[in-house]
């Protein structure tokens, strides 16, 4: 349930590494030992909807659909929830906290699945995700809300890894691409209806019900999947967990959390010891551990695989770092309702799937790096556009149009990156390189969403003009902080331009243009 946009699980047009393309969302840091050829073999005409797989397929699609709905619902209801809890200053934490904890949870789930199989981490993750929703929905202050989102991140990280392991063990190899395609397809309908439903619930019943109602819907897919999950074939299990990788991921998550806290402290009170000490501790934890989790040369954009992995973090982080603040800007500065603000992002989800489809055309294979350059350029332009919507006379629908363009760019870039990673990886390294890609994805989200929050609060955006319990309504605009939003969007656009430069270094040294 790694959030994509920001929400959990593989998003529109993104498959899992080593199987098919994956959105934000991240798949799991795992090794090839998760793969199993002991899955039940149907007859020659079997599909993922054949009798042996039907219940499991419906259950998996239902879980992913609920994750997708929650992701779009959070975007829609967050501006209202943050205002109600007097927590605009912690707005970005509600998103980055999810990614920070899920980074650790993904590493834990990978080892847990190797040691005990996928059932325990899957059901533990679903329970944690539901508990986080209840905690956020019943929160009386913003820190409790952020804590609930962090619990959701723990559940999301456990679940997304376990789902991929279930696919590898339950389905024969020839059916796995179809399952991964169903993951992406499961995002399309929630992306379209999610903002409408969540906005209506927020405006008619209150934002809390967006969070409190979803746990009840989790029970159906659990009941559908359980009999099939109990029949999963046994696979070779490791005698013990790789504790080193778990500790590294824990240190990275803790370091990232300390840095986010330090950034918030600087925004609130300037450079003080209460900011410098956690910043120093965060860097001490984060830097050496990240260097061990990512390939050498990643942070200097070395040609080939290191640049592919670096680009994933820049692409997802810059896009989500801007997307996080789009609904808030439209509600507080342009006076849109929560429903319309959420719907402004819908087109981006659909064109993300379209971009993923386009990049998969065989005739475009020789131009994959150029497609990624185009994708990052489109993203940079679309991310900068919401700043124009703060200018009088520019219609608010320009933001929705910009996100249509940006979503297409994301589809080209993210899915192409997954394909390119496998092309540049030796078979025995595909698992560890896929894990590195997901670590970069999570770190990019944490760093750039956190940076967006620091910039926003530092320029006064966290003060908010509305009262602690006042709900923004259509026609209420002008909180007096357009500069804070502008700085966020332009900074994220600059990060996307850096990503466009990194795309020029994706081709390994000595490989001629046009060589596949």
C-alpha cells in the first residue's frame, strides 16, 4: 500500500519491478528468492479469472481498489481536515510521514515473507492500515492525525510487498503479467470516482467519515481472499531474517523523520539547537545507510543503472511534492470546494495510464531514454503551471489541464524506468536492483514532500487565515499566502528539470544511440 499520488500501491500504468510497470508507488525491496514456480497450473486456456484463481484475483483487485480510493480520498479531504485540526503547518507531514514509515515496513515485510510466508505480513498490514484510518479519522489534533497516517504507512509497506509475493506464489509465470496489469487497472475507477465520493462525504457528512468508513470495506476482500490464501503452495523459506537490511531501513526511516522534524523546527522558530541536534542526528543515520542501500554512483548520476535509480526518486518526489499542495491551494486560494479540488487531479491519473501504454509500444523501444526526457520535461512544465493559477484572470481549470500533461509525463518516465532497470540488470541482480529502485522512490517522496512542507511553512503558509474548526467552503478564497504556494510549485518544477538532465545519463557508457 505504498501511496501513490500520494496513495498506496501500484498506480495507474505502473507495474511492479521484474513483472510489469508500478506507480508511486512502490513495490517491495525483495530478492529473487520470493519467486516460486510451485503455483498451481491450470489448463492451457486458464486465465486469472479461471476457477483456481478467481477468488484470489477478485480479492487482490478489491484490496488494490480500496488502496487507490483511499489515496484519492486523502488528497480530496486533506485541506478540510488540516483546517479543522488547525494543522496546516503540518500538512506535508501527513503525507511524508506515511512514506517514511512505509520505507521501513517494506524492508521488514520482505524479510518476513521470506521467513514465514506472505499471509502474516499481509493480514498484519491490512489490520495496521485500517487502524491508522480509524486513528486519523478520530484525531482531535494534527499530531495524532499524522500518527494515524504513519500507522497507515506501516500497514501499506507490509501489504504491498506481501501482495507481490502472493502473486509470485499463487500464479504461474505466464499469468503474472495479467495480474500486474489488473493492479494498474484497479486504479482507474477509484481515481475517477474517488474525489467525487470523498468530496461529497466531506461536504455533507464531514471529513472524518472519509477515513472511518474505509475500514469497514476492507472486510469483504479479506473474506474473499482467505480460503485461496490458505491454499498457497509452500515455498523454500529462509531460516532467519536478514536483520542487517531491516536495521538499515529502520535507520533510514528514523533519519528521514529527524530531518523532517528539524526542518519543521527551523520553519517555526529559526535555526536553534532544537533544530540542529535532530538534523545532525538524522544526517548521521541517513547518509551512511542510504549509501549502503543504493548502488555506488547514484548521487553523482553515474551513467547507466545509478542514474535510472536516481531518476525514480526525483520523478516521484517532485511530482508528489507539488501534487500534495494542489488541492490545498485550490480550496484556500481559489475558493473551490473539496470535491472540485480533488477532481482537478483525476485527469492526471488517467493520462498516467495512457503514458505507460504509449511507452510500452515496441516501435518506441529504441527511443526509451528520449521518452523519459520528454516525460520529465512535461512534468516540469505541468508542476510550474499551478503557480499561474494564483494570478488573477487565470482560470482554475488550467491546473486540471496541467495535471493531464504531467500525468502523461509520469507514465512515460516511471514505467520506462522500470523497464530500463531490468534491461541494465544482470538476472542475479534484478531483485536487489528493484529493491534499490523502490528505496529511491520512497526517499524521493520523503525528501521532496518534506522540503515542500518546510518551504510552505517557512513562507507563512502554515498560519492559515481560517479558524481552527472552520471548514473551507466554495467561494472562500485568499488566505494571503500565494507566495508560499508559488515557491513550492517552482521548487518542485526545478527538481523535475534536474531529473530531465539525469535522463541524459541513462545510457551506459559506450552504448550507441539506437542500440537496444
